[in-house]
């Protein structure tokens, strides 16, 4: 755009220069017409778009949005730290990496990274955080989300849903009968395991039945 506008202005300057030297009426009329035409064209040129607007439009063109599922996390007395790996994220303009915090949630949006947008949302955080004290840092190939704890206490997990899931799982195995708890664990391992795991559990089960039938062990595992 700037190159085109610069070319028009140079043409206009040259026409003005020729006008000062032209003496024949017909030539002056042609030059005046060209002068008005150039001035009008320069006047009607759209203004340049601000960089951030151009980046915003660029990010919305093509590509698609990817939901981030992989992350790591850690904590200190004051912060919950979530680590998200994204190759090349440090090369983006700062405004392309946005995090919005509430007292019990945060959303991460990374725009136009290699033609894609990336999002991550955490709802129902285990405990409240300070919106003002929370922030994000962009490192090499990584975004670090820093959630400032409202109270300096240890979190056993990140979200309320995770806590409830752990409590249900614990209750399923926490029985007065140790063998029942072991059976529940084996059933879970069998249901979630691959073919190799299933074969291993089946083999152990058959061997334990054989030993029980021979009286080698007092009870069934």
C-alpha cells in the first residue's frame, strides 16, 4: 500500500513540474486533467490498517482451532503453575497469547500459531484464585499460566471434578474386605488395560484358581 501511494505522489509531483514548463494550452489542459485525477486517487486511498487489526484479521483467515489437552502442572506456596508446550509460541506478538481469569477458572487463547488457534479452558478450579495476582508468561516453546492462590495451602489436584473423581475411586477400593478391594482394582486394570494386560490378568487368575483347588492358598484373590 505504501509503495503504491508513494508512486502516485511521485507521478503528481512530475505532472506539477511539467505544468510549470508547459506553454501550449492543449498540453496544459491534459496535464491539469491528469493532476486532478492523481489528486483524487491519492485522496481516496484507504488509510493503513493498524498492526493489531491486521494481525487480528490474519488470525481469523484459514486455519482452525485446536483444543489443548496436554499440560503439566506444579505448585508453590503462592501459585499454581500450568505448563503448556507450544512450538514457536515465543515468536508471536504478545497480544496473540491471551489468558482470562476468574476466581475459579481461566481460559487460554493462542492466536495464529502456525496457521492455527489454540485454546484451553479450566473451569471449577479446586480453590479460589486471585484474578489480579494471576498472569501468564511466554517462554521458548511454552506458555506458563500462573494462578495466584487466595490462600497459601496445598492443592491435591487442579479442579473440583478431579477431586470428586478421586474420592469415588478411593471409595470403590476402600472396603473392609481386603480381597474385595483387590478384586475391584483387578477389574479396573482389566477394563482399562490393553490386550497384553488382559492376558496377564487372565493368566494370574487361572493360576490362582488352580492353586486354590490344590489347597496351596486359603482364599481366592
